[in-house]
């Protein structure tokens, strides 16, 4: 089969299961042939070998079952970093870039050696983006999942960001006994019923990365409480959350005596990150 025919066949096969069927087909074929989408078009008349076609058909079948594209290609871009992802890691989302942006905005043009922690780092997305932008910072990244942490460490090596330090364990308990300038996290925040009702693709991602008790607030509340012992006076806690959880999270932060509590909107105009300042 020629490349152009393969793309047309793949698009048709995915048309009912994906909103971006042609793009998915092109990206899967480009991954398989280790080339760019532009090269696929430029070499449209090239024929796939039997092995390549079989591999491509297998990719398309898996995608048709709802398996996320990033798990098939094995990588995902976040903050212009090409990150390896596996089914042990959440696929980093564009809205999480807001957590990076807000953290950087707290310390503009900063060349000081600050201690920053990213709790529940998954593929390492947030910690690696922060380390890339602020080379002087000492960035600590933790996760409860050893499998996710192994992927994050590989990403650090691959991106030349080995100065990020990784620790396994539950939330703040994983951290060394230090006081931090900022603790950031994108924890699980879906309620069990939200997760049950959500699209098939999400069910390929680790449930431990997504679901947080009946209301979705269990881990956010644990972080708000636990982080206080690890924050310097005047330091910040920044948390990503569900778009309807802003009011509940602001209340939790104020009840735990955080100050300057405020929420930030993502590109869709939804409250997505809330921060508070400890012991000013
Ligand atoms: C929503 S994912 C975020 C991953 C990554 N920070 C990102 O934004 O792409 C939540 C992460 O928290 C981790 N996690 C869940 N419960 C945890 C706990 N009790 N302690 C530490 N990490 C936990 C999961 O393994 C997962 O990697």
C-alpha cells in the first residue's frame, strides 16, 4: 500500500472513533516510519513494506479501541519538551502549562537558588519545564508510583535536566526535610462518578493519577494541609484542580490559614490553578 492510500485508509478506519482521524493516521504513520508528517506527504508514492503495513494496521486498531495517541507513539510534547510517556504516567495536558506559567511568574527572571517541589510529577512534565526555565533552581520531583518516577527520570536524562532530584512516596512525606520556596502539584482531582462517566480514552490512563475520592478533593485537601510544614515563611503552594473546584479549594486554603489565596484561569477561561501563600 502507498503512503497516501495508507493515510486515507487509516482516516476512514478512525473516522467514527476520533475527532482528528486524518491527523491521528498521519501521526501514527510518521511515528512508525520515524519521519515528519511533511515527509509523508512528500513521499506519498512510497510503498509500505509488509511489516510496516502490519504494524500500522495494529496501531490503527488500537487507536480505534480508544487508546490515546500518546501511548501509541510513546511521547507527548509539553512546554516544548518532548516527553516519553507510558501507561504508568498521565499524559501531560496543555492546561497544566498554566501551573508552570504561574510558578515562573512568581519569581520572574530569577537566578537565585530556590528550592521548588513538584508533587505527583508523573512523566516529570512540570518539574522538567521549571528546571529548563530556571536552571538555578533546585527542583525536587516526587511520585507515589515507582513506574511513573522511572519514566520521569528517563525524561530528565534524555533532556539533559539531570539536576532535578526524584523521590518516591506519598505527597509531602516523600520530600527531604527542607523548607521550600514553592510547592506545586497537579494531583488527581476527578470524583469517582466523573471518572465513571468520562470518555473511553481516559480509562487507559492510571486511575491513581486521576481519581481522588468521592468528591475529587481528597488529595487536594491532603496537599493543602501537608505542605504547610514544608513551606518557608512567605512561600507559595500552587495547585491545579478541576474547573469547578476553585471555590472549595480557596475555602480549604483559607481555613488552613494560607494568605493571598487566588485562582487563575486557563485558556478556556476556566479556573484551573489556585495558589496560597504560607505565613507571610
Ligand atoms: C494528574 S497526575 C499529574 C502528573 C504530572 N504532574 C502532569 O501534570 O502531567 C497525578 C500524579 O500524582 C501521582 N499520585 C497520586 N497519588 C499520589 C500520592 N498519594 N503521592 C504522590 N503522588 C501521587 C500519580 O501517580 C500521578 O503521577
